[in-house]
C-alpha cells in the first residue's frame, strides 16, 4: 500500500541531493514555505530541522507536520488516504510516516522490495499481507516482507491510522497484473477482502 508518495525514483534523487548537503542543512528542504513558525525558544541560532518537540494538534495531527496526498491522483488505485511524514532525517536510514485511511477507504494493493514496519495507532480495519487477511486495531503490529502483496482497508465506520517505518531510499511499488490478481483471488478470503 503504503507508499509511495509520488514516484520513489524522484524522491530518491531528491534524497541523494539532500545527502550531499551539510547534515545540519539537509532537513531544511522539508519545511514548506507556509509552515507555521516554531514556538519561541524551540529553535536556537544555527539550529535547523524540526523542533525537538512537536505536540499533537488534534487527533493524529502534529505541529509543523503538513498532511499530504497519499500518492498522486491516478498513479495507483487507492481511496481516502492521507500521509504525514513525521521523521525524515538524512542522518538516518529510515523514515517514519503516519497514514490515515478514512472510513471505507483503502490503500493501494502493491508490493516492493523494501519492507514496511507498521504500528496501528487509531481506528480499525483489515489488512492483507501475502495471502493472509486479518483484522487490525490500535497497537497491533504489521510486518510486510519484501515482494509481498499488501493492502489496508479501514472499517466502514472508523478510520484506520497507522505509523509506517520505511527505508529512506526505496524501490518503486509494483501494481498487480491480471495474473497476480487471479492468483490472489484464488483464495476466497482474499477475494472477499479485495472486493471490500
Ligand atoms: Mn507499500
């Protein structure tokens, strides 16, 4: 699901460029022009990047974190998903993102070489990992191995919000072709999941 932003290749190029910048400057590229100024005292002279403490502002919305589109519209099938990048520091090999699927929505059915480490934070729904379909709710852990089909679906009456840790530099997700879908749908519980 989860990903991918709008083209991992473009993101990877951005990251390579950012990595060439002095470490203290790299995080600056994430500050949109319209970001609210940090609270007084949160940034000292010469400090860059996010404030050390960014309080939650509303349910799973955080200070200085701008909700973004999950992916470009039309780039892959999904419905009602938002994305927030919580931690993305060039000195670390991973990113931590928060995704929220609105009630009745779903992430993209996809697979890729990179791994996802997911912690459900809010709401309830179901997920597909390989040929396993399972209900998920707050604080459940979901590990998605390489090249494993996966998708998250929110319950009809609840959102499904989750943290997802991922490699900063990662491969582009693959979408299923007709043969892949036929193989997945061979299991009745998977077919029922995909039909919503
Ligand atoms: Mn994914």
